[in-house]
C-alpha cells in the first residue's frame, strides 16, 4: 500500500522509509557539524576526536544515538542537489522509493473516475489478495466454497473474473450498455 502507484501501490507514505530518511538527515547533520547545541554535545560526548565514518558506536549510548550513528552507512542517499532543497528528508525518501520496480497495470488504477472502492478492489485483484471463498478456506475460515452467481464451481479469482458463464453474461450486458451510451454521447 505504501509503494507509489507506478510500482503497484496506493501511494501512502511509508513511515518506516520516511523515518529512515529522517535519521539519515540527522546523521548528515552530525557529519557536517551543523551548529546546534545537540550536535555539539554528541561531538563532545561520543565522537570526540574521531570522525563519524570510522568511530565505533559506544555501548553506553542510548538506543536513539546508536540508531543515528548506525545510519552513517546510508549516507549514500544524500545527494548534493538535496542540500539546496528545503526538504532533504523528502528528497531522500523519494530517492529510496524510486528504486522499486514498475508495474504495467498502473493505467487501470490511476487517472480514471472510478469510485475509490472499485479502485481498491481492482488493486486487491491485481495484487492477488482478493478474499475469494478459496482464499478464505485456505486461511481456515468456514465459508460456502461455490461461487454465489452460478453455484457450479469453487469461487476463485479466475472463475470470478473470466471463467464464470453468468459473469461473462454480466460483462457482455455491461459492454453493450457502455457501447450504447458511447454512441448516444457522440451523436
């Protein structure tokens, strides 16, 4: 759900990646010795005469300081163009998200006027996560296995969207209605 739409997600902010980007930014501030009291304290108390890259992480440090110092391995996400940007965290987050593979069915989901529920169901179907009767049975939930519309075979995604005779009739009538509507709109 947190992946971008181009990668098959719903484009919600991935808080885990956002947090990682924020920690990397704080680590970058430590490396560049930004002039704040907290960073001066970290340099005086933990880093001392060492550099951030080659120091060992102190065992007496709090979990938060250990996490920030441990983020030094991810400083590769900091690009020079980010330094001019107002939101360095957002730029790093987008850079981390862009590494995801793209999907071919993005156009089905985006840029149409379908209801959000329909878009979500389509997304579930594309992710192979639609809760059909067979999937519910595999999870140990007792349900009627036969497809409600035809009562012939088990309810699977393939049967639901492509194989069912009753479903094909519904799709055929829908397509005829759309064709009539399209002809009426264009005349």
